[in-house]
């Protein structure tokens, strides 16, 4: 995964995945269940900008959207695996992907509202 995805985009992806997962499963959650904390953003000086041709901007945006969809799909597959085969198996599968970004997003999704507890075998 490219390093140019910002932390804010990562959080956005994990929120979208959680929301879509619950909708697909028909699980209703209260606002208090899903932890949506907005951290104060530190104002840092922006790096100098440079001009990118419009065509390149469109291609970059399209590539980023494709990457988001790919990550979202993989996370949903991991959640389904956790549901059927268990959390430990899904984490092993996520590690096999050798993709730190995917593993980080998966961690965020599982930790968001303690979703991992749904997949622990009692």
C-alpha cells in the first residue's frame, strides 16, 4: 500500500468498513457503542505544493479509490473469516498478506467498538 494515504483516510476507511459490516449483518449499534473520537488535529505547516497535471491528479485519485476498495474488501473477508473460523485464524491470514497497512486497518476495525469480542470463542 502506498505511504501517501494519510491517517485521516485510514480512520475514514475503518469507519466505513465498520458501518458497512454492521449494515450487512443487520446489527444495530447505539452511538455510544461505536467509539468515534475526534482527536484535535495539530496544525502543522503544509509542505510546499507543486503543480500536478490534471490527468495525473485524476489517475492518482482513481488509484487511491481502487486501493481503498481493495482494502475494504480484504477487511470484510477477514471479518467473515473471523466469524466462521475464529479471530485467531483471521489474524493469521491478515499477517500472511504481508501488508502492514491492511493489518493496521484490521486492528483499527477490531478495536473500534471492541468488535473483536464478537469473534472470541467462549
